[in-house]
């Protein structure tokens, strides 16, 4: 994540050797000791294909490649400008613009796939790779839609593959310490969680080029049809790529999709949350004339507040738990005893856990936990994390996945799809509420401004059927899977 205050860990990474069967390759990894000391077998390296070479790929590809401890064997991007850097670095890796052609022609040479694309293409690319028994590293949010997240969760289990979502904080020490604090009961029975972010840092709540009838010539380096992929056809405009797509519903998932899988991951793990039972929201409006006249369903709003309710099976005093999300400059009210500057010091955002014995405030990735009121926790000692630390902390996230791929199915990763799939469903519930909130009838009256009741196992809103249109979108024709 470009603006995250990530620790720049420089700890060395040991070479990983284990004998295991790669489901996608059909051969046994040969242990190094069989071949002699110092000899690195070709099968000792994971053969990785990368779909998407810009943005976060500038982190994912180098950390997976790990200075040559593993192989980059194929590259794919719809924009030659974004891929140019890695095509020069890996000249022997075949380059494609269409991921389907890459998987068809190079499947036998690929063990695992890294997917770093706009949100709307996460699911079809990942599912196509998994159907070929390829391990998958998929950027956050896992998917664009709730239904897609459920499908990937089930596919990972079905195909017995090693998976990882790109929320690198899940591999960090901060996440592990924070969840241990909460699970040890150090602040008592948690009943409320407040989560906020400074995003969006890209235009949202602006008038769409589509609404203005604006279009521009397609750059010669770009295959616009492939970039659109599953999204409905529209004219090219530079407002959509390479980064600002996040603010358009057809492609991105807004501020919540960008940062929710980072921030909400911490309470989701710590409190072992399941499906929410209800969601409601409010959104920031730009200026009245635009809001009434423009097709606002094309663009994410400039800010939102989202309120989720969960069963609280561990709660002794509170049988229901509230998780509240704020973006676009909105922040929660500080409880008594909290210091404003300390709690809101991290520009990216933060989390407040409010319990019966006190309050815990954390920054991005659960880092820098602080107790409030401070006078009550003067002599408190931070507990040792329950889960093992990851070598390299957050920067070890990609290599943890690579090593797990070599070790074989069943090897632990911090954000495997059985964990990150349900998390993503919860995050995307907020967007379902936002989009429902903006629904209007034929007389231009808002009809979706209500608390939505959620049947998690069946992925269905039970009290406002119109909202279920946002559980699963329709794909543009083109054979994407």
C-alpha cells in the first residue's frame, strides 16, 4: 500500500527447502542435501506468474522473487507502460496482455500466480488459476463482490491450494500482539469497535466522465477492452487508470475496499467475528445540484459511516457487538480518557476497541497499541503473541506464501482464503449498504436508507430485496473464466 507507514524490515530471509508435492506441477521437490551442499535444484524454486505489473506489483513481484531465490516465469498486463520495468528485469519471461492466453500457453511452467489488478478482475483471474491447480496470491480486497469472495473461499478448500490475500499487516507483529491483548481479556468484554481511515486520497464524489459524455483516445500501449474485462463497456478516459479506478463502482470498492482489509482485519481476528447480522450507513454528499442530477451510482461517495452488528458469543455482558467504520475525513467520537492526538496520530487511520475494563487504541496493522485511561494501565505488560511471528514481519508476507507453496497444501499462511474470504465479505457488506443507501425510485426518492438485515450463510438481505443486486454483479460477455 503506497501510503502505509510500514516498517522497513531488512532482516535476511533464509533459503527454504522442503520436500513436497506441488499439485500444479506433478513432480517432487528434490531436497538440497540429495544433490550436495551448496547446490540449488531447479525444483527448489517456485515458478511464479504475475498478472498485473503496476501499482502494488512493484512490491509483490520483488518480494516474491526475493533476489532470485524463486522464479518469475510469466508476466501479464493490459498496459505496456506498467509492465515495461519487469519485462526488462525478466526478459526470458513470456509477456501477455490477456491472462487467459498466459494460463493456456504457460500452465505447465507455472506453479503459482500473483494477481495485482483492479478489484473487478480479482475473482476471474484467481479462479481461472485455481481451476488449473495454481497457488494464488491475490491483492486486497480479495474480490469486488460478496459472492465472489465466498466462491474463492470454497475453491481454495476444494482444490487444496496455498492462498494469501495481500493484506500484509496480517503477517505483522502488531496484529498478533493486539489480538492477544483482546483475547486475554485485558480490556474486558469488548462491545464496540471504531475503525477509521484517511482514504480516499483519490477523487471520489466527483462527476464521472461517463456522466459528462467525455472520452479520450485510447493510448496505444493499452488494451482497453481487456482492462475493462468483466465491467460494462464504456469509453476510455484517463480518470479511470492506472490508479483512480478505486473510486468507480464498476472497477473498485472505494475507501472501504482499499483499507478495510487492513484495518478491519485486526478486530475480525481478535474477536473471531463471523457474519454480521445487520448493516446501515450514511454517506457524504457533494453539492445538492450534482447529487440530484448526476448518475451517482457510478462513483463512490466522498465519505461514509457504516455500522455493522455481530453476535458476540464470548460476551458476558453484551450479546451483540458493534463495529463502526468511517472514511473520507470522518472520525469517531473519542471516549472519555482518550487523548485525541495520540489516538489519531497515524495518518492512515486506526482502531479503537472499547471494553468493560478499558480501551485499546491501535494504528495501521494493529501497531503501537495504547491503553486508556492511561492511569489504569501504567504497569501493564504487553503479552507475547499467541501466533508465531513471520520472518520479515509485514515484508515477509509474500515470502511466507512462497515458502508455503513449496511446503505444500495445508501449510499455514497469515491471510489464506479461509480467513480473508469471510473478512472480505464483511468489508464488502459496507459497500452493499452504501450502494443500497443511494437507490432511488422512479420519482427520485431514496428508498434504501434503512438498516439492512443480513442472512450470512445464504448471502441475502432479508428485508430489502433491491439490495441483493449488490451481492453479485453481472459480468460483461467475454468468457472471463
